[in-house]
């Protein structure tokens, strides 16, 4: 493994990593996560999108209507400031992109491994923080809310769908999240390909 760390990346894999850096730039422009809500009073459904630095509704009025629903059951208002991680996530993404571009100057397999480690850490920490935010958001309810159901919590699902009273909430990665996941897959492929190339050259 020590020799593999300092092995020079093939031209193909250098271009793949450069492509990863370029594609990651798109994450600044598209949402990374999407939550949809189906409720009887909103038959067309409501949507909420989480971007790298903000939270918005799927339509201009969706977030306002979601917060209105939340008010009746005692949930906190959803605003971008309620997820402090959104303040520094743009810089974390910038660090990942910088790492991809700097690999052109130092094209070693170790840089691909560092990229894998960084993406895994960012993914695990991001999902953990998101779950913690959802837990607090769904459990810390206003005791003076207009509608109170004893023992009821409204934590949205981290992934998948969940029924809460007459509301169905679904949570899935959006295009930005898919790009982050695909970037990890590409880097893992590069590591596999370089290890295969090392074994072939040693044969």
C-alpha cells in the first residue's frame, strides 16, 4: 500500500479526478437533499429542498405552508439558520474541489485516497448532523401548540418515507447529493484501477 500511495496516476484517472472537481462545482447550484410532504389539505403536495447553504421550498410558497403545518403541531419554524452547518458547508465543498484540482499538480494515488476519506467523512458527519437536526426538530415541540397528541413525535425520516398522523414525509438525496455519491464511486474506481495496474506491472 505504501508504494501504491506514491504511484503516479494514469492520464485517464487524472482526467477522471479533474472531472470530479468540475462536476462538484454544480453542487453550488443545485439542491443536495429533498423532502416532500403529502397532506390532505395539500393534495398537490409540498416540497422542501436543502442546498449547500440554504433551505428553500420546492415552490415559492411551499416552505411557508410547511411552517404553517408545523405551527399547529408545535414544531419549530424551518429557516436556513436552523441548520448552522449550512454556514460552512460551502467551504467544505470548496476544499473537496480544491483537492481534485491540486491532484493535477501532484497526481499520486494518495490524493485519490485522501479524496475518498474526505468524502466519506463529509457524508457521515453530514448525515449524522442532519439526523440530529431532524430529531430535535421533531421532538422539541411547543407544549402550547394548537394540536397536541400525547407521546407523538414528528421526526422526519433521514431516508425513505414515514407516516405521521395524516402526513406522509419522504426524504431522499437530490441531484447535488447524487453528484457527491457518484464522486465517491468514481474515486473508489480509480483506487481499484490503480491497484490493478500496479499488480499488472509487477507481474
